[in-house]
């Protein structure tokens, strides 16, 4: 099964750039920046099974140290693309929060990532990469305003690359209602919205988010069965990130993962990594865990991948090509 899943031309729809650098990539990045890899820092870039979501957000700060310069950010973007390509991911929507520091502005940040993606695609032509700028809900609202206006502007220059906006960050911080008017503006300007929703228990916020609407729902761990049905009616997929949810403690075990309830309800879903680096996983591994835990067959894994193709923000033509690759792979093994 593992070999089959590794070879499957997979589709990744929920991946945070700074969370997606595997151990080799972090080492390569540290060596490029410092001439050697400080082992202590590398260790801090991984989340053990601490079951503490707040501790996860602390971990990102260590990775951010490695991407705090233009060179670090550029190389990290290339390495994240390399890691997905090596796992035979044929399409990835990378999301990232534009940051500002002494080395770059938020505009520079996005431009560096865009250029790095364009360059990385020359090296790894088998993977298609899209970009979703993220709003970090733990940051002030005016930062979100800047992110949205940059995303709208840059989407005009790179219409096939920037496709939407992500709302993420520590779900215990910030209020959705404060960000709703800003992301609503993004939607009016034609950007898709992916929203981290019900990652922790917060029924009133989930209600607000569902009323507001979204193209895809991130995590959804605390959705009730009724809410899953609602998403099904609206054909909104839930981005399921097994290892992330278990390691961060929002789901108690793989067996208890809501993917099971979602499958039983026959509601739309996609399997994703979230942060393959800091959670030390791959999309192949996430599929493997799903097959081992819930007994998925090869055909179900193929169908899940086709579901991800369908719910991606790629063009019709791109989706057609991706689906063909998946079907051809499945047929070649029969
Ligand atoms: C919510 C998350 C997340 O943007 O610096 N992020 N937000 N829930 C999660 N579940 C564990 N995992 C990552 O990538 C890292 C950032 O993505 C968001 C956080 O804001 C984190 O700092 P970028 O590329």
C-alpha cells in the first residue's frame, strides 16, 4: 500500500509554507544560511506529540527564524516545493502569512515567494504550485487589510498563481467577526476563501463562519453532524489533517478522527498535511494512516485524490490533466 500511495500523483490543498519544510530541508536551509545546521534549532522546529495547540504555534517561531531573510525565504520556498515534488505531489496550494521585518516588507515577502515558486517550477516541472496568502488571526486587523489588498493586487499580475485567501493562526486568538469584513472584500474581488473553522471548540464562531460561507473548510474537528450535513449540502469540502490534529491535541486519537464521521456522512473531504515539516509527515503518510485506521482501499484513495482535484482552485484544464494522471496511474496498476 505504501508504495502505491507514494506513486499516486497526489493533490495537496492545505499546506502552510513555513510548516512544510522537512528535516532535510531545514538542515539544507540552515547550512545555506549559517554554514552549518545548529542542531538545537532544528530540534525546536518539530512538534512532538505534545497535544498542545498553543505549543505548536510557538514552534513556528523557530522555523520563522530560518526564513527571516530574503535568501532564507526564497530557498525555503524552493525546498517546500522540492519536498512535495519528492513525495509525488502533482499539485499543491501553498498558503503563507506575509511578514514584515528588517529584511523585507509584506509586499517583498509575497514577491519573493512568487518568484521562488516560478523558479522552483523550472526545477520541478511535474508539480503545479498555487499560492494562498494567509491572514493570521492572532495579528491586528490592519495587517489583514494589507494582506488582502496585496493579494488582490498581485492576483491581477499573477492570475494563475494567487487564487485565494486563507484565514489561519491560533484559533484561540482574535475574533472571526473582526476579520469578516476584510475577507468579504477579498471574496468580492474574486478570491476564493479557505477558512480554518472548528479547529477548536467554539460553536458560536463556527456558526458565524458557516453563515459567512467559504470555498473549503480547514480542519473542522469540532463540527457537529448537522454542520457536516450543511457543508455536504453546499458541497464544501473539509480539509482533514490527521497527524496535525492528533499531535496538536485537537483530536484525541487517529481512531477518533472526524474523517470517519465525514466519510460515513458521504460529505466532501480532502486529506492534507497542514504542516508536513513541523508535524514530521508527508501526504503519502497521511493517506497511509487513513488506510490503516479506517481500512480505505486503493480505489478509495484514488477517489479521494480525484475529490481533491475537483475541489482544487486550478483551472478546468489543469484539473482535467490532473485527473487524467491519477486515472492513468490507477489503470497502470490493474
Ligand atoms: C492554524 C496554522 C496551523 O504562514 O508562516 N498555521 N494555523 N492552525 C494550524 N494547525 C496546526 N498550522 C500553521 O506558516 C506557518 C503559519 O501557518 C499558520 C500559523 O499562523 C503559523 O504561524 P506560514 O508560512
